[in-house]
């Protein structure tokens, strides 16, 4: 039976949307919702009024395999990525602003394929500064920035592969926020295939001028193979 | 010529456009929609479910629902983000029921330190946020804290009672009265 009293409907709708209506009462309400325009309308009211509370949420970029799972479940064709217009990048910038704290929006310019290696760069017991993902098959590198260490003025953080028995090979600059994705060169892939560790150094803005680290690494972390 | 970032209304329109395309069965619209919306929705799910693997599964469910129900959304012309966040929150609450996941007994919002004043422009795209802000100010601190613990953290009356150390009956009445005041203020 659907409650007829609009005040009762509204009270239930508010607690349903808020999430405090639980158990059998919640399930009963969900059935009413599907069959009563009044209930639907009051839910919509509360959903749209309370949504600003979501500002307290911290956006978290989901791992890449989640999208693959969705695509598989819906049996969607794989869309070849197109070059994204500047407009899309501007939107990404806005979303970052909208979404406030440490938002990370990533743009996949290609399907990166299977994750082969991963490194988490973080201070001991600290939160991750960067998450480095390597998609060996397709030669893609994705770096997600987390909580970064303080960066001296006019300096950039640079990522290095440390191949066993060889010189460090630059994997490029680390992003100061958000997510960076790039294609690895043959030399970088080669170095990574012989590396069990990656390192981060503080370099002059734009990266090391010599092609080799110019300072002592602030992080050296293991590169884990993903089976 | 550098393009300026789109306004919040543009973003709303863009999300709406993508949802309309999904409603029409255009599967090419789902990935850009996912890229725009998934970080906030995943943040919402991890916050409520507390377990990453479960949140990942839930995010898949949410986007499958969004795809399947985009037609309903298109017809009712609601606010896209409010609609998607609701789908995510309801799915998470639903999963909590099955999982019986114990809430983490660490208050996320301890003394209700009012974080920095939300930037009006940044949040302008969220419907009626200025109004809600004004109305929230009319609530007592405790009422406000209870509403946030419930909405953001997906906490039940019982969870909030444990989290805040207040009796269950008191929590229920704070929430009921808080919502009542909000409604009066929002609709006045």
C-alpha cells in the first residue's frame, strides 16, 4: 500500500535519498517509488536538493580494468580513440576544479592494453605521491599523481628506470597533478625490461639537461610485475 | 586561440548530451561519460563501501544501470550528476545490506570543521547549492553533521549513533527534524 499522506511520503523520500531508510522499509519504499508519481517526484526533489552535500566527496580515479569490465558486460564494441579536441581538455580542467581535492581525471588517448608493471611511489608510511603503471604490450606509461612532496621553485620531478647493470633511463617528468599518459620509446621499454626499480629525482624545470640524474633520488621504489 | 574552460552549465549540458546519446543507444557516448563522471562516482562508492574491490564491482553495476536507464533520465530532464550520484549511492547502500560491512568507527567528520568556504563558482553547477548552503546554516551543528554522515558516508542511524556516541533515538530525531527544517527552508 502506498502512503497517501504527502507529509509521510516526503519524510520517507527524504530518508530514502539520505540513505537512512534501511532494511525492509527501504525495499518497500523502492517498490512504491516505481509505482507512484508522487513518490518519484519527492525522491527527485531530495536527490537534487541534497546533491551539493557530495562536495565532501573526494574523487578517486577507478583502475582501468573497471571500464573494460563495463564494456564486456554491455558487450560494447571497442571504440578507437580519436584525438580529443581542445574543448574536451578544457572540460577536464573544469571538472578538476569542480571536483576540488586532488581530483584526477585521466584521458586515455589509446586503449592502453594489459597492465604489465606497476610502481607506487610513496614515502614510508605515507600516502602515495605517484602511481606508475606500465602497459608493456602497447608501450604505454600512465602516471597518476597523488599527494606530492613539496616541490622547490623552478624544479620538476623526473622519473627514471634503473636497469640492472646500466645507466638510468629517463621516463619523463612526473605530473604535478592529475594523470599523465605517454607512449614509451623503444629505449625506455628496453630499460624497463631490465629494471626492477624506478627512481624519482628533483631536476631543473623541464627535466635533466644532461639526460642523466643531476641529483640524488628522493625515491627509489620497486617495480612490480603484474601477473 | 586558447579556449576558455566551459562553464558549469556547459558541463551539465555535456553530461546531458552524452546521456541522451546513451538513451538513443549510441554506445560511443558511454566512454566519454565514464571518463567525466567515474572519478566522483568511484569516490562516492569507495567512501561508502570502504572496500576497493567491492567499490570497483559497484562502479561497473552503476555504469551498466546508467546505460540501461539513460532513457528514463532523458525523459525526466533532471540534473545529470544528481541522477548518477543517486544511482551510485543507492547501489552502495544496497551492497552494504548484503555485505554487512561494519562501518569504520572513525568519525570522518570529527568536529565538523567547516572546510574552506566552497567556491560558489566551482559548485555553481550543482543544483541549488547556494540555497542548500543557506538552508543548512539554519540547522544545528549536530543535525548538519548527521545529514553529512548519512549522505556522504552512507551511514545508517545505528552507525551514526556509534560514530557520534549519541543514543539512537536522539540521532533519529535530529535527522528527522533536520530534514524537516531543510524542506521548509528549501520550499519557502
